[in-house]
């Protein structure tokens, strides 16, 4: 940077934020209600015998629709239908070392609603009834989008204060650097070409709107300087809560830029570089410029009405189905796919028939397999069974021991004892159990007569 006084446009902020919510005595009722809703949704699909995925399951929390994701490490994870945030809930009686609710704020929510508005919506509205008001921080990514071309840098141009930050990797083409990683969890730097990353991203339009609103020139290069900080790193600076993180974000970022510096290699000897003795090197002016001008104050003031969360959060219903169906029709017309009412009807009928066939198959699988064919013999008032081996037998007339007279019961015991002596090994257990039941019935009668 030749002119130190030249203004370079940059947007400072927090790109990712994870935190816990400490819960109160009301949490158990909320958790059980959510599990109940989830099981009811699963049952609805199972009763109709329709295959379903986790993403087909929705629950409601304070009139906000949440989509089920999966169960990971004991937490049931959901996300709102706008992709603004994720919430994880666990049983309060398992893994008591962890808090019961995890919150992950996603980029779409941060750059659409605003960080503080999103936090307020979750903490003060959605989950206020189950919270003690304590929000332990677990991860924050502090970042700076800047109109500056960092493609000239390489991994030799970084000096770190601590050895554990010295893990450095880079991804580059033959002519320019695209991404640099310095350090690893719980503290790491990522410096990368943001416009290149957004080329195939569905967030491209949203992020470009954010850049323009923040004063960046989208025709110029835009790089992102991002420090990923986890709980153990933050604790070293006595930062344990969400509020402490927000209050100290500026200082944290500036301290991070001192811990990992972009240096001028021409200010030290080749031996210094070879021996990794680079701490005496001068910091590049652009690095000092970013450090001196970093502030998230403007970023935290960007707040929109939380009504935008509600407007998009609705349970899937007939109107949403029609909207999605209309979009499919538009897409078909765009790609010159011929459609008419007969074509749509045939697709619908084919899928419904597929579901019906699966139902019939399921019912068939549930039916007990017949190992015989019922046979009627003319002139004989009895039903016989033709077994798989070709033998014909008269069906067994099953009577419980309680229905037998005392003499019949004694005769049945004698018969079972005889059968047990001569039965094949594979049948002994079954006959022995029947004999035990008969003995118990005889003993019960003796006690009553007693």
C-alpha cells in the first residue's frame, strides 16, 4: 500500500456465531413437547406408509416452523425455514456437563436480519421462557471484507507470536493466491478471495447486496480476512458470554492481527526466512491499516424488523404447494418441456399408484405366512390342512388348561410327560414349557381346594 492515507473500503463484522443458552425449570416441558411433535409427524407418515426424510419433519415453536435436521451428539437439531439459524436441544438429564440448548447463527440470517436483531429474536422472544438469561459463547468468526487484492501473498509472508499458530497452508493458481490458512482450532486465520468463493454460491446476490450497502465496490477485488475463535481461545481473554464477546470484538480482532502478522519479507534476510525467525520483520502497511480501522459498531447497528422472520416461517400447506407447483411449471416452460393437464395427471397418478403398491406390499409382508393349504373333504364336517411336505392333518383344537376338567387335566399331564420322553431334541423345550404350565394349573387348583 503505497499511500498510507488513502482510504480503503472495508466492512467489519461477525460472520459466524455459536453460543449456548442456559435453561431454567421450564425447559423440560418444552423439550418433551418438541419430541412429542416430532414423533407425531413421523407417525403421520408411517400411518400413510409414505417414505420420509428428516427434512420432511417440521415442528412449531412460538408459531415459528422449524425443520428437523438430525440428532448429533445427543442434540436434536432444527433450523428455521429461512436458513437464518439452527437450534440444538438435548435431554437435560443426559450429559449434564453441557448446556441444553445450542444456537448457531447462519450467514443468511446475519446478513439479512442483522446480528443483534437475530439474537434478540431467539433470546428474547423464541426461547425467553426457558432461559435464565445466561448465554455462554462457544465460537465466533470475526471478519473484514475489503476492497483489496491479496492475491500476491504466499505462506512465507506470515509471522506468528506462538508456535501453535505456525501451521500454514495455501491454495493458489499459477498466477495468484486464492486462500491462505494460518493456525488451527481453537484460533485460526482464513484469508481468501470472497468473489471467487461466491461464484457458485446461492448466497451470491445476498452478499453482493451486503457489499453494496456497506460501501464496497463489487467491480473491484474483495477479499475476506477472518479469524475463527473457539471457546478455549476466548477464555484466555476472560470472554465467556455472548455479551462479553460483542463488547470486546474490536479488541479481539486487533489482538488477533498482532498474533498473526502479514509481513514484508524484504525487511529481513533470507536466513531469517529460512530459519523462521521472522518476528523482526516489518508489518505490511495494509495489515496495520485494517487493524487500526477495524470496528463492528456499524455492523451491530444494522437491524431489521424481526417480522421478516415470521413472514417466511410458515408450515407447509396447500398454498405453499401451489406456489411450488407453479414454479415447477415456469421452470418446465423455460426449458421448453411440453406439459398439459394429461401429462400432469399421469405423473400424479403414477406416483399415487407407487405409494399404493408400497402399502399393499407392506400389508402383504405383515400377513403371517401360511405353511399349509386349507382342504375340505366332502361328507366330512371337519377342516383339514395340507402341509408343505404333502401330509394331510386335522387341525388342532386348542383348549386352555383352565377349561379342562380335573381328570382331563391329569390325562393331559400324563400325555405331555410321555411326549417329553420321546420327543425330538428340537421339540423338548416347547413340550417342557407346556408341561410346566399344566403343573402350575394343577397346583393352583389344589391350593384353592386346600
